[in-house]
């Protein structure tokens, strides 16, 4: 179990797919993957987190904001969470409020891409 980080749209939209347990350590590992992608991306770089295959949430709420420093990266655009259920969406909204991240939820990766294309019309040329 773990995660896969890749470009959904080259240098514009990151896709991270998570399987299994979501832990504080996993969130820190995600940040280590995402920050270099943000460094080379073309701003604004948007982030889709697909947690539809996540099983359990076992995170230390006090450590999460530090593990999500990438949300404050100057190239960071919007974050869209796919799946996750009510509890994870509440946690994500709280973290978004703490970090100042622009955050929405979606039911599928396709819906997330549609939301991003509506927010950022420049993506329509890239897809």
C-alpha cells in the first residue's frame, strides 16, 4: 500500500492516488514527492488527491499542517480531493483553513478535472 504521484496534465495538474491507510508518515512522504513537482511545474500547479482506495485514517492532527507545507508553495494552485468520505473532507477543510489552501472536493478524477478547467480556463488548452 502507499501512493503514486504523477502528472495528470504535464507540469500543470498533479495526481496523487493513495491506497491503504492514511498516516502522518504517508502525508509527509507525499509532501516530499509533491514539492519537487511544484518546483518544475508551470504556475498555477493544481493538485488532485484520489483517496477512493484509502482504508483508514490514522493521522496526528497536530503534525499534519507541517507535513502539508507544499500547500504554501508559490506555484500551488487549487487542491481537489476525490473520495474520502465525510470525516476526511472535514479534516481537509480544517487543514485548508489553517494553511490558506484553495480546496474543493469531487466524486471522480473526471469531475475534479472539470472543476479545475472551470477555475483555470488555461487548462482547457492542455487537456
